[in-house]
C-alpha cells in the first residue's frame, strides 16, 4: 500500500509495469537493456479513492489519459529499471496528491456603492480635463 495523503492509500496491485528500451544517451547499453518503464493505471479500478478524487484525476491527467480510462506514465530518466519504476510511482503519487486537494471556492464580491461613486467621479473629472483642452466654441 502506498500512502497518498493521510487517510488515502493506493493499492500497488492496480499498477501495471512494462519495461521497454529507452531512447537517448547510454551507449551500446541502451540497445541491449530494457530500462525504460511504462506504467499503466486504470482509474476505474481505484475504488479505494473517493469519486471526487477520481473525477479530478481524469481532469488533471490530460494527454496521459487514454480512451479506455488508463493513465500511462513513461519513465526513462534514469539508467536502471528500479529507479525508473520508482520515478513513475512518484509521478503518479504527485498527481494523486494534487487530485486529492479540494478546490478553493471563490466568494463572489462586488464593489461598494462608494467605490462605484468614486469611479464615476474620477471619470467625470477626466472628461472635464479633456473638454478644457478643446477649442472654444464661438
């Protein structure tokens, strides 16, 4: 069990790993060893998470989300399978922590009556200044 936040846990059975060859530098080792990790997680399988967290996870996943409802993490930053696997898990946990945060509700406010009057008064003064710059009417 992986702890997301206090009270929220993720069962590791929902994580599916596939090891593939990484691209980029690494010499001949890169052509021989499958060090990159592709981790898949089905959102619908995460029943231990509240529905609001799963819905928010769908929003935050973006291009990582497939049509089947899976999130795919590709990790190939490191030179070993184990470190890439840990990197993919950490990225998932970071996304889950962000999804678990509650959105702050915006309290609608409106300007006070005195603020509206001050605004109109300043506009009138500015208009009077511009009128004084005009050529006098004969």
